[in-house]
């Protein structure tokens, strides 16, 4: 693979194209300044305006959310894994039917494998624009987003209607539901009983890992962060490793499925049979299957990247055994 061919599989942070109308809460005060990015795969956007950077199946999706201070993402749920790591800023994640069952504050490099089947939201509580990177299980990302009832009701008051086809219609722009398409039904009280309200201890203890702790472990080799034998024990259809300066090696290796490199700290030199490229924090690189490659820091200072590869397991409910 030539450098020019590989460049088509690299999405640079500075080239990310945001969508500000991706979801039903795009007009709701407090959520109307958020930006959604679909980097690899189709993502879960409800808007035709969403730009997809790399539309190749990987067994998972890669996306991102960018928000100014105080902006929040409304309560929702997914049928498959939703993993976030903080690229920049300080973020509050909260969960439960009304968002008050528990919360955690995460900083740069921290990672959160949010349990499926619970309502969750997040808010930038830092002092500047912040970005979180997302990994969503499955090529179809679980079939979309399940919103808490109040989110759908609030959105309607501000002109957005979500159709049962999963598409958004902006009544402020004269749009209406097409013939034969009804509004997305809100969850009934009976259905809501199946959405648990786990405590902070249950969620933070089982599904959150701090970067500084992982970096300390990473002195002994790559950290298996999420996986059957990871420090977060899960089989969401992909595995996540953390590579630090101490654990990086210039020995080339390959995978039988496409893998993804996502730097969070420092600059990284990626070499493969045919070329070399340098990645910076916020860049995303899709490495083709069976291509021998290696990644090492290219400058002094703090250096860490997340590595994601599909496992072939079904993209189902979170498992924490």
C-alpha cells in the first residue's frame, strides 16, 4: 500500500466534518451546540447531513462528539457497546431514567465502556471546547438510538420530530412526516421497567478506567483495556488496547481484520510495508487487514494511543464477567 493510498484511510483531526443536526435534541436548549462526527462506518446519526469519512465495514463504528462548555448530550440508550475515551477537556457522564442514578467525571485519556441497556448522557464540564472519541459495537451500530421519552417530547416543542423510520424532520423548515410514516413512539412505562438504574459503584468500578492507572500498567507491555481478558472484561465484538511509549515496539505485526489507531497523547510514526505516516492526537487511522505495520512515538514526551480491532464476536449486550 502506497502512502497516498493509506492517506485515504487516515482522518486528520483538522479535517473532521461536523454535523450539528445529527440527533433529535439538536434544537433543544443546552444541547443545541453539540457537534457529531462519523469517522468510520455509518454511525447512528438521524440526519442526512451527517458526513461519513470512511465508509468501510470494520465490525464496529468510530465516531466523536465535540461540545463547548456546559453543552450536554441528552439521555439515550444503545443495544450494543458504546465506548468513549476523552481526547480533550473534562466531561461528566451520567445515567439512569432521569440521569440521576449516578455520574462520573473523566479527564483526558480516561475510558468508559458504558453498559448497554441504560440511559446515558454526557456534558462538557471543562472551560474550553472538548472532544470525546467513540467506539460503537457492530457495523450497523445496534440499529440506532433509543431516546428517553422526555427527550423526544422536548424536541417536539423545539420543532424536531423523529419518524419511526429513524429520520429527523424539522417542522421549523416546513418538513413533515411522509405519508405512511408515523412518529417514533416513546417508550411505555412498562418498557421503561427494563432499563436498570445501576449505582455509581457498579458502573464506575466495572466499566471506567483512568488513563494514569493504565499508563502505569503499560510500563510492562500493551494494556488490554477492553476484551475477554481485559481490565474491563467484556466481549462487545471488538477489543481495545492502550499502547504507551514504554510498550511501543517497532516490530511489525498484522491482523486478519481491519484495525484502528487513535492517538490520545503525543505524535506517532506508523510504518508499514510500503510507507510511513505520522499521526497526532485526534487523528484516526484504519489499517487494512493482513498489512504488517508498527507504531512508535515520533517525538519525546507523553505518548499513548488506543488500538481497536474486531474479534468476530457478535455485537451484543455488555458482558462483564
